[in-house]
C-alpha cells in the first residue's frame, strides 16, 4: 500500500483518473470484489463502488467461508487473509428448551491445508479482499451510494451516484449490491417483489471469551474451530435455525428466522435470541462471555424461484442481489464469490467480441447453470416454501426426538419390552403414520 | 497568485465509540476505528474554499502510525493535492512540543520543495491550517506551536476566514472569543486554527474520489526530515501524564413542576426552596 514511500514530486506521480471505465461494479462485498479482482487482474479498467466507508464496514457476517470456492478466486487466501479459525468440527443439534440431541462430525483433514472452511469476521475479511482488488489495479471508491443506472438507447451505460458530478459511464455494470437490491429492480430484472416470505432476518451477538476457554469448552485443538447449527424449540417453533461459530477469542451466536413468520407471530428476533441463550446446554458454552457486538441483517432466501433475470443489455447481477443463497447449507458468500468471478469472466469473454448486449452476456447464465451455483439453487428451489409450510420440523419433531431419547434412557421400573411399546405409543400419539409419511414425502420432493 | 497551504490532519479514535476504562481512567482504544479529527476537516474545508477563490496547492500533513494513511487518503478525495504522512517509530509518544518540532520540519521541507517546483505564491508555504484542537488530546497547542517554530504569525480560534489579500500578503479573519468575536488581520505566512463555526467539509465529488483512489500518500520517516532525533517522539517530550481520571458525572439540576399552579405560586415555591438552602433573597418593597 505504501507505494508512495519517499517519492518526491507529487505532480504526475498519480495515475491519471479515468473519466469512464470498462466495467463498474456496484457493491464491495464478496460478489463485487471477486468480479473486481478478476477483471483488474486481467488488465481491465474497473471501478468498484461501495456505500460503506470501507468494504466490510456494513457487513455483519461472522460465520463460515469455504476454502474451495474462495481459493478459486483468491488462490491460497488462507496464507494471508484475516481468518478466525479453521473449522474441524460441524455439529447439528436438535434442541428443546432443556435438552438436546447432538450430532457431531469431526475430521483431522479439515485441520490441514487446504482446509475445508474457516470462521471469519467479514468486516475484516472483506477489507482484505478489497485490498487485493486495489493491489490488482482496481479503483475502489467507498462511501458512495449508487442510486440509479444510466441508460443509453435502452441499454445500461453506467451509474448515477449521490455525489456531485456523480455519473460514471462504463461498457458493463455488474450489480452486486446485496440483499436490498434496488438497482436490480430499477434495471427491470427483478422477478419477485420484495416480500417478507423471501427473506430471513438473522440476529447475532459476538461474545468475548479467552481463546483457551473456547478451545476447552468446544473441545478443539489450538486454532481449530467449531460450527454448530441448532434446530428446534429454540427458534420458538418458527422456521429457522440457531448457530454458534467459534472465532479466535469470541463466539458468534445467533438465530435466523423467516421474516414473515416473525411478522405473523408478532415476535422480535432478539426475543428469540434471548431465549435461545437461556437454553441450558447452550448457556454452558457461553457462560461468562461478555457481549461485544449486536447486529442484524437480512438474508435473501427466495432461492431459485426468486432469482432475478441475471443479465440484460450492459448489465449483470451477482451474489445476494441475485438471490444466490442456499438456505439449507447456509451458503451464500461462496456462491457470491463464484458468481462474481463468473460475471467477470463473462465480461472478459464478451470483450473479445466487443459486444455487451443481452445476447452476448447470456453467456453468464450458461456458465452459472454449469456450475454449483445454479445447480444447488435449483436443487433447493422448493426448500424455503417447504420449510415455511412445515413448522413441525422446527417444533414437534425435535421435541419428539428428545422425548423419545429421554424415555429410552430413563431407567425406571418399566421392562424394556414395555418401554418399547410406550415409545411407539408416544410417537404415534404425536405423529400419525400418515402424517409422517406425508412429511417425509414432502421433504424428499422438496429437498432432493 | 495562488496560495500554497498545508493542512494538518490528526488521526483520532472515533469518540462516538470510545469508552473510558473506569479503573484506569484511560481511553479504551482497542478496536475503535480511526477518523480525521473533526476540527481538522473544518480546517481542510477552509483551505479548499480559499483555493476555490484564489487557486493554489494544498498539502495534507499528518503524523501517526501507518494506518493514518487512510485518513489522509480521504483528504485527497476531498480535493487536497498532496498527502504526506510522517510515520516512524522515532515519532511515537510525542507530546505537543515534539509533535510541533516534527511537523514544523515537515512544513519546511514542503516549503523548500514548493520553491523548487514553483508551487503556490513562490514564497514557500503561505498558510498552515489546523483544527482548533484535537478531540482526543484537547490541548489546542499544535497550531500555535507550529506558528512559533516556523516564525509565522498566528490566528487562533478562527470562525470565519474573510479574506486573503495576496498583494499585501495579509489575511483577515473573525476570531471566536468566549464573549464574542473579534476581527483580526495578520501577515502571511500565517498559522490559522479554525473552529466548528467554519463551513463543514464538502461532499467530495465522484471525479475527486476517483482521482484520489490511486494518488500515493507519501510517507516520510525521521531520516527524511532535517531533525535531531533526540527532540522527536517520547525522547523529545518533557510532558508526562501523571494521572488520568474521568470527570464525575454532573448532578442533575432540580426542576420544579406544578401542574395547575399559577406562575406566582411557582415563584413562591422557588423562593421557599432557595431560602431553605440558606440563600438570602431581598424582596423589593417588602
């Protein structure tokens, strides 16, 4: 960064500022920065406009990013990027208000290069991504909100920002503006109206705890981390999940719940989070940890059905703005990175022909369809409506599993044979066979 | 004739997010983002508006850790022509005496450079702008200290810089006092410290930001300046902080309220209370 160190004359030392760019990227998150970085490294003049005072400043994600997709854009990023812990353990809890069934997977090879995933603070990680883009030659412009698109003969020809002399022209605009995708709507590309049924609200607290304590409590090797997903009564029976991620010396803990279910049940997400933290098995993990931050953010979960038109004349859409979130596996950042990279590669290919119209940029859609991005989103296209219409998955079933486990493990004067009968009776009384079959069938249809 | 000015910018912790450690009384700076000292941005705007009128060249100057580059980069976005950061371990721990020593040496270097490059009025640096004080140290000494070291005239607590007369090499300004304002005139070169009554910083234009995005921030170490090392940083700082404490929170005043009572009744109850506290009140004609 200190490229100017000890350089004497200021005049002429700076690269002259271009009046237009080949490509403008709107939004400096993972999608936008992957696109910006890829284009800059290929020698294209590219400006990335970010509304925050730096990339990451508006981000609240303290969660997991995956090695493989990230290293496709930023090879061997783990050697330099600010990461918290490499994740060696993934847990899934089925929890009630006072008990939990825990499924845990741990693997030694998750603990060595190239690793599988890392916990990160995106506020720091995105800043690092932006520094890579700058080093590759991109123009990072922060604190600048893009308010509209410029049009010329019906095609997108640039952007209008809120700054004085705020218009800027380009051959192509890549919209990577995140979940509140106003420009996508303005460009006439949106397919679903913004609806509470299509977004989840995630609330999160960051709690400070000494790193030795984290490693003790979560049973981790030094530097290794755990990611825990929690389903059950913990979300008040609403469609959503809880999560805990271990960072270096903090813990991220939160819940994500479909926004419309909060509205329908007249509940606030923070009330759910407060209850969640009182769950005894969970409380033990965070005991004595002091709160550092509280934040909330929307996550687009409309999935494939709500995906906007991804390309138009002179415009592409990537990342959250394009609804690229897989709610089943809690993946978003990696889809954003990959789609940003593919948007950039599409632009590079189109530059060869000097054409940026719809027909040429349709290549982006074809690339995405061949990739995990659209394949995964298509696979789970019915997931969000399925989960929303089957609240028993978040209330009844975990509750029942716990009840069965409790009964099975309790030793009393019931003979084992009678115990089995009792368990079966208990199960049938809660879930008639027909209903179980239907739920299984629905799940199979929606999720496989 | 254009004016060559230097604006001193200090990187300070964003006080809206600073907490005070109740035990030690010191600021908890860990993890707190840094911003430009707000008064320094009023100083920068004052310099920019003078350049708008007369033309000229503005150098933003800061001393601090390498991260202070970000704050300086912002000044380039607002329209500063050049940004210089004094960054070296030798500068660390400086009080205002050592700070002004290093900054003055940098201003002299900038002045010498502008003479060679024929920037500004052709007389070196014409005006040094500072904020009236920093929001973390609050001393208000750096501006006047610079004036003294550079043998510049000085105008402190300027709330409005009225006019710059390039022929006579004079500036005229309103100075804020506790009891009012005074109109002052000073000979250039001059050091000016400004208050929040000056215009707040402009909204940088998009072309300005683009131009700034890749402008280098020059980093100077102690070796780049004509200085004696013993007078820099902690070594050159006679000031020692012997104690820090957080001021006790002010007691809330007492408010009298009497719904349905007349003004006369309220006044009477006020008099009674004052009398209870031993205040002697003479009543006219009583």
